[in-house]
């Protein structure tokens, strides 16, 4: 269990990404909305959120994970996603700009 909690390492307790979003029934909060995703890592949930959302700003403090996510965004042609390096405690994105904030498996 030494890898649990590290970027890119799956938790033994975490459900599959699509299952995770379905279990908490987030689709109505994502569809056509501006979403702030905190603790985005390399974008594992971002790619499920982006097709539903109007826009996604995905933030994580891990520079390497965000670099990987940015490369993937280019490869996927994701035009409604922005990845930023930063902490969840101070995301610096402005007040009142998002309809939904998602913070999943990031503690």
C-alpha cells in the first residue's frame, strides 16, 4: 500500500473512474456547466467530465501530472479543458466563475 495516494498510483479502495462518477450521480451537475476539478492529477476524471461540461479547469499541485495531462489534452483535441498547477487551498481562479467543483480522491 505504499503507492496509495501517489499520483498515477491507483488506490486499492478507489472504484473505477466511470463507476466513481456514476455512484455520486454527478452528471446533472456537469452537463453544460463550468466545472472546477481540484486534485485532477493527470486527468483521469477530466476525460470523463469534459464531454459533459461546457468547460473544465483542472488543478493539481503535481507539475509532472499536469504536464502529462496537457500533452493528453493536445492528443485528444480537448478544447474545453485547461490544466493548471496549483494547490486546492488557493486555486486562483476567481470567485463565482464555476457552476460545480469536484474534489475526488485527493485528500
